[in-house]
């Protein structure tokens, strides 16, 4: 019998507020999103408060514009994350039940969808404010892993997105995942996509002058996240996919499954390629 670390059964609801006869649960997952955005904003402000870090010793945004950018990113994360889950993972189900698409409270968010939503929000924001896109994305990329760190810890608290079965001494038995020890893959992702990637990007942005060359930090974020996610997918239980009739991606899903790939790896590959493309573009400039 392999050694098992007890799973810390933490209530996903931090506190429930009773207000006018209604119960309002405050969940760790929602606090992770909120905390990631607010901490990210505070760190982004620190970057723009140091003009010497940026090209021409001029920060790309002022404090008020940075706060406005946060609002755009909130909508990008929520709408993109939800629509990404619908389109990437369960299109057949939501085609049959379109009324459930906007039911965010029912669960189902995709990082890659949230990433596309944020990218769209950044492009629109920069066009509206005539701001340098690559400089803005560099600043956002340098602080984004903080949100990933908190989000993966919230996944662990929720007891979701657990790993594959394992005999490793740090395996855990997750509620709802049977009685077999599994990798705590949420913590692997928190460490790699969150803590390690943040430390690397922050060091390069603030100590090595990478913000002086727009696109370098963004490119490394793409490469770092894509590689870390693809690696952790080796230990994470693959996401459940809808194979039934009505799924427009049925053949593509079967093709990737036949070659041992997960949806997370398939979606991470374009990020890695884009990252290397940005590096090549920046070095040519």
C-alpha cells in the first residue's frame, strides 16, 4: 500500500454572508481571481512607476490608464475563460443546451480561453488609448503568473483538476476521485506556472532590462507557460471531453487521444510557437 498524504479537506466556501434573507457564499476560487487581478495591478503599477525600465525611459501608461486596463482585463478573463471552456472542451453539450453557456457559477473555465480574452482586451485597449501593445503585454506578462499561482491553489482547495493515479509518497486521495492516490497536479502547476515563472519574469523585467526590448517578456511567458502546462499534463488527469454526437471537434479529439496528447497539450503548443516567434521578431528588430 503506497504512502498517502491526507488531503486537507478545506471548505471551498470561505464564509457565507446572510443579507436581506439571501445567502451569499464567498468562495476561495472567486477570491483567487480577485486577488490575482488586484495583486497584478499593484505589481504593474510598480513597473510603470520606474520609467528607466522601459524604452526611452518612458513608461507606456500612467496610473489612471493602468486602472482602466484592469477593468478591460476583468471582462476578458471572465468572458474568454467561459467561452473558451464552452468551445474547447464541451461544445456538443452547450450546442444542445445554449442557455447554460453564461452560467459561470455552474463551473467550467479555461485558461487558454481566458488568455485569448485578455489578449483581445489588450489589443482593443491599446488601439483606443494609442498605447504600445508589446510594451503593455510585457508588463502584463511579467505579473500574470501571480494570478495563475492563486488560481491553481484554489483548484486544489476545490478538490478539482486532480492528477493521474500514482504510487509516489506524496500522492493524495481527492474527494470524488475514488480511493486511489493521485498526483496533486494543481500544486505542480502552481509551482511551475505560478511561482517559478513569476520569479523568472520579474527578475528579467526589473534586473536584466528585458522591458527595454518589447516582446521579450511576452515571448518568454508564452514559452514558459506552454512548456510548464504541457509537462504537468503528464501528471494531470486529462480533462473530460464530450465525444458524443453534435461535437464539431469529434474527429480532432479522437486524433489527439490516439497519439496520447491531451487537450491542454494541444492548446499549449501554439503558445510555445508564438513565444518563439515573438523572440525571433524582437531579436530581428
